[in-house]
C-alpha cells in the first residue's frame, strides 16, 4: 500500500511544473487499496490454513525448573534484534528526511513534504518491532520493544500458568515482528528457540530470545515459590 501510494503521487506530478496541475490520483489510490486488501486477505487465509493443517500439540503441564537457593535474588536478561528490520527502518527514515529537506530547500513545493508522513510512520513502527528485551525477576516477566525500550508488557507471577520453550519460524506465526493470532501473541525476530508463557487467560505469549530454556525454568521455579 505504501509503494502504491507513493507511485500514485509521483505519476500524478510527472511532466508538470506546478503541483496545482497534477493529475487525479483517485483511481490509482482505489486500485492500490484493492490490491493491498486482496494480498492481505490471501496472506491471512494462507496463515489460517497452515494453522488448521498443523498437528495440535498440547503444551506440557510441567515445564523446566531450577533449584533456587533460599534467600537469594535472581534475574535473567536477554536481548534480540533483527538487522533486516533495522535496515528497513533506516531506509524509510532517510527517505522521510530527504523529502522534508527537499521541501525546506525549495527543491519541491511544501505540499510534497506530506509524502514524508508514510515514510516516517513506517520508520517508527518498524524500528519499534526490530528489537526486543526480556527480563525475568521475582516480579514476573517484562518484555520491552525498540531501542527506547518502550512500549512494554508485564506479566506478574500469578498471571503466568506455565513457561516452556518452543522452536518456531516466521511461517508458523504469520510473519516477522509483533504477530497476533487466535492462539496468542508472538514477537518473532529470528527463527528458532522462543520463550513461551501460558497466561492465566489461557493464551500463549512467545518471544524469540536466546537462552529461553533458563528463562522458562526460572519463571516456573519463581511461580512455584510464589504459590507456596
């Protein structure tokens, strides 16, 4: 949709010395929306079909656990980033800056600077989904996003039924970044080992981080201590 919108704007301004003489973009915008909606619907149907064909696997009732020394505080930390998403964010950010600078320098008319808006929005959204930080303490699980570690999500120990690890791929969860499905939420930045928690609401939350097995074991042990 972003590419189609930008193409429509450029096509409407081709061979015109003044932006007031630009041609109409209505038909191109409508066509772009139709194509984007169709592709999105096909992707959604393909993901639902893949989930329906996947064998149902009941999560283990007892996940890994650790023997925690009495009276000691423990913490587990992990960070994961996706260089491809970071590169996409950088490119869209540079395009937004280039459009604004061109408008300020008089190379283009000021209304053309509005074209920087979708690039800037894409830059911020992709950057926020390009890295993730996870922390396990006696307070529960904290997951934050992006270089500013904001926004974030928190689960207290009493909100976590169990924790485990799974090997997941982007194809299994519907793509890269922050993914939502009927089974729960997945933060997919790289394929492989993921920390998965089953919440008290019966939904799963998965995040792709290294050393997920120790995180799951620590969460299960802390939850067992909390319920005693």
